């Protein structure tokens, strides 16, 4: 069986990817510093505790496992924090990724699947975004991800590094079988925050901004189920193994839901009330952020089959009730 190095494989998306990679015949090797991930989530292959900045340890991992590809999830990813501490994001995301890329090239591991973000497009209100949209990030999280995309292109020209870049929209849901799920400390994502309120673990949910130029005044986002998202990564890995060209793919559904629509669906799915209050807009929140691309479907054959709002909430609710990790 082929080994695949999965950085951030103990985190939310990475752990789901490891499960799917194993089911597809690969051996995922998780490389994670557990700063935001959970060792309990590493269930599907070997685990190496390490920093991306540790070149010596990375070299040993490449030598030991000889992976056929890298799937790179590991990064700091909180937009608010990136506004407050841009140096942390540039240092962690850029230096770590560059060290990883150099180690992969040195080991002749030249297939690279990269977890990027729609935050590279920046604040483009009411613009349907495709892969050719202008990238104009407004925070160091998006800027650092865009810079890593450029690093990958430079190493393609210099060393033949082949890559697939996925720009995510809002990821939600959980493994329907309950092996892994979404669990952050502190929690910042809308759906798990709502479920904590519904479950009595928080007193109320704050809706930030109710005066946007949208039908109900709240922000609209494109949500994609985490299992659909990681299916795309396997397709991207196979795309590279088949020798196809370097490519960028948006991963979204092309349909947006407002914050109030998500709230309404959460109450309906759980059959429990949800206490809400309103707050001011947050810096960096645009009114509408929706993917308009079907490139992943046309070229990869990817279809987001679980990415309906009721399904994403139901899977997240099941995990919330039954799943947890311990450090």
C-alpha cells in the first residue's frame, strides 16, 4: 500500500481525510504538533508528533515512509487572530510550508495536494467567485495561503513539483459514522457554536451583523460537507498520480445560506430552541461569499452529495452528542 503524508492529520479536516484515504487503499501518515489537533483523532495510520519547521524530523519521515504524495492541511486558520497577530501567521504558515515543500522535493516526493482557502479572494461582496477571480486577501491568513500557492508554482518551475490546490469555502458537518468529528478549543465555527448553545453548554449565540445587503440582513456563506471536501482530496491525489496538469479547484456548492437560515435549520434538525442575540459586524466579514465554479465537478468528477444544510447539521449534531477528544 502507498503511504501519503498528511500534515495536520489530527485536526478537523485532516482526520476525516485520513479516514477516507485509508478506505481508498492508502496508508495516511499523520504529521501534527497537536496545537489544535487531537491525538485521539489519529486512528487510520501512523502518527508522528512534530513541527513543520523541524526539517530534520521531516527528512526522517520522508526517508522512513517514502510517501507518494503530501496532503498539506496544517496551518493556523483563524481570521480574527490573523488580524491581531499577522506575524504569527506569516511565520507559522509560510515558514512551515516552505520547509515541508523543500523536504518533499529533496525526497523526490513530487505530488502535493494543498489546502488553500477562499479567503485568498478577499472581500468581494456579491461576486460569484471562480478560480480565475482576482485574489486580493484582506488578512494574513488569506495572504499566507496565497503566498504558499505561489511557492508551489515556483517549485514546479524549478523542481517539477506537481500540485493540486483546493480553495475551500465554509466546511461543516462530521463523519456520519462518528469515528472523527469537529472539535475545537476554543470553538469559533458557526454550526458547532450553535449546537453548544442548543445543548446548554453556552448561554446564547451571537449573530454578528444584521444590516448586510442580504435578504435577511445576515451574512451568506457557501457550506460544504467535510466528507465531500475530503473526497475531493482523494480525487486530487489520483489526478496527480495520473500525471495530469497542476490545477486549482474551488470547493463549494454554488449555493449560499444566511446565518439566520443556518440558525433556523439547526433548531428544526435538533428540535430544540436556540437562544440568540445580535452583535456588531466583525472586521473582515463580507456580505456574500459563494463559489460559482463547476470546475471540480467537470474535471475531477467531484459532486458534493452530503452538502445540504440539514445533512451537515444532522451529522454535526450526532457527533456533538456522542463524540469528543481528550488531549
